[in-house]
């Protein structure tokens, strides 16, 4: 999650794992006939004949899906009878890999990967369900919106045929809403099926749903077990997720979180670098070091992990570990917001509100705050409430301010709780309720918002 494009860019030095039964060029020896068809139809991409064969269509892939025989006892395309048919590098989720579909494509293909991917599409349409899974993962990895319907159709074929990784990637489509409406419950059933087939990637993604309570009841203990087992098995993303879970605990052992983040980052997982960078940013278990935090956020952002890009933008915005550059901050916030990382949309809205690195545009700021608030970002709700409460850039509306402060407070914004307490104490925008105001002030004070610890209502 939180990547744009969805998966980290591939390095030319990425290791390639040879596969048995392949020629020097990485193409199965029995595939030459189909390969010729691809070459004749490759169009301008490979500079060959203009008599291009039509691309593999969504309709054709859907037809293949309906021809496949669904596993018994499942209505979601997933089954406990799934097999782990993926390349060996993906099956082990080794310490050199991150939790992404990149595990199955670049490491298994030679220099002719473009031809091989198109060949998989032709083979899928011709009846190979295994090729459908590979082709769907290739389309998903490209991250182009127009590819998502074909990716979904191809992965459904692979999943129904029993390929655990196809089920896991299909679950990601529903979890992230890639070309479809988000459906956490369906994602849960697909991740669970792939995890039951002993696919580590599926177990890590299943853990994220338990961790956040998406599509299933919140169960942090279950998430911890899944992450811990995956981390022990060599999953870098499992280690990073476990570090995040440990850090969030009420009695957090940040030393353990530090070790887990460091292990994941050193292995190349961008989320691990982001977690480690946040510890350096705040000086937790290490000396506060903005330069090191920036280096780690840079590394995470290079891996297309959008929270790291957003944190990097904040450093550029305020000149921590780097010269002040609202222009660079804007570029990072825009990119991350387009990737649907909601906190980045809030930060971008703040730039428009202040006119920093961009022309001042209060209407655009309002739209971005409303978008982020509707997606559950508490800080955005509080900032929007402030705009209505102060009434300088929007018509003052204490009623709407009260509504958005309440949303912010419910989402964990202690400033939102404190400001809501003031409106409730004063009877602005709604009924006056001194007892509730006191509760809100105490909630904000206990949450670390010190201004709320000394309001007039608490001093009576």
C-alpha cells in the first residue's frame, strides 16, 4: 500500500533467478510458436511488423475465468486448496525482497521480460491459467489505471486455478480499490486463502487487515502473530509491520521497534526506512538527527513508499535537515496525494491555504481538507473546522466548525477535542454543556495537548 506507482522501481542490478526448463533467452523451449505470434503482433513497441495482433482483452480474460473450474467450498475465488505455484523467490519472500508483486516478475524473467509478459497474455487467452496469474501480476505491477480491469480478470483466472499469489494480488486490488470499489471483506477472504496456502505475502497482508480492523474485527494479537511469523521467515515487510505494531502499543518497547525497522530498511524495505526515519526525526532510542531522518525518508521515497515521501515533503517545507523548499514539498505532497495517501492531501491543502510554494487558493485548500476528512484524516477535519471557526477565508459558521471539530476529535486530533470543548463551553454552534466541555478538555489534556490542561472551565 501507499505506493505510486504501486511497486518500487526496478534496479538494473536486481538479481535474476534462473528457472529450469528455459532457454538462454529465458523463454520456455516449447513456447517458440506463441513467441513468434507475439513478435509479429508487437507493433511499434519492439519495432516489428505493423500487422499487430489485438491486445489481450478484458472480455477474453473474463471468458477464461468462466471456463475455469472454481475450487470447492468457496464463493470468492479462493480456497483452502490453493497451491503456492509462484516462482521460488516469491515463495520464500527472502530478506532481499519487499512485500510486492515485484517478487514474482523481475527476478524470474530475463532481458526479454517485455516479450515474456506479452507471451503470458497470449498463453492466458489460449488457456493457460498459470500464465494468467503471471500476466495479471505484470499488469498490476505496471500500475496503469487502464490495466487494472485486465489484471483483475487475469488474476481471477489464476486464483480460481489455485495459484495462491494470484489470490493475494487479487485481494490487494480489492483492498486498495484499484479499478474497483474497495471491498475489505473480499480482500480478507482472498488474503486468508493465500495465507492458508502458506504464502508469506498473503499472511502479511492478512495481518494488516487484523491490525486496522478492515474487513474483519480488529485483532492486534492476531496481527502480531502473523507479522512475527512472517518476519522470522524472512519477510522484510513483516518485520516493518511488526515494528509499527510494537511502536503503537500503549507500553511501547521502542528498542524492539528500532531493531525491526533497521532490519527491514537494511534489507531494502521502504516502509522499514520510513519507520526508522521517524525515530531519528523524534529522537526516540537514538539521538535526534534531521539529516539522518532525511536520508532514510529519501530511501523510503525512492522505494515509492508514500508516507516516506510525505515526511520528506514536510522536511523540505520547514527546512529540517535540508534547505527550506516549499516547491519540493509541493511536488512530493502532490505525488503522494495522487497516490491516495490521505495525509499528503492534508499537507497539500495547508500549502494552498498559506500560499507556500503555490498560489494561495482557499477554495482548493477547502476541497483538499474535505477530501482528506471524508477519508478519515482527523487533522484535516480539525483544519477545516478552524477555517469555519475563524471565518477569515470562509464565511464563519460555528455550527460547521463544531461538526468538523467533532470529527477531528473522534479521529484522535487532540486539538480538535480542545477546540470543540471551547465551542461546547461557550454554547457556540450548538447547546452549551459545561460537563461535556470538561470531558473534552480532559481528553485533549490527557492526549498531550497542553493548552487544554488550563482552560477556564477546568480552573473553576
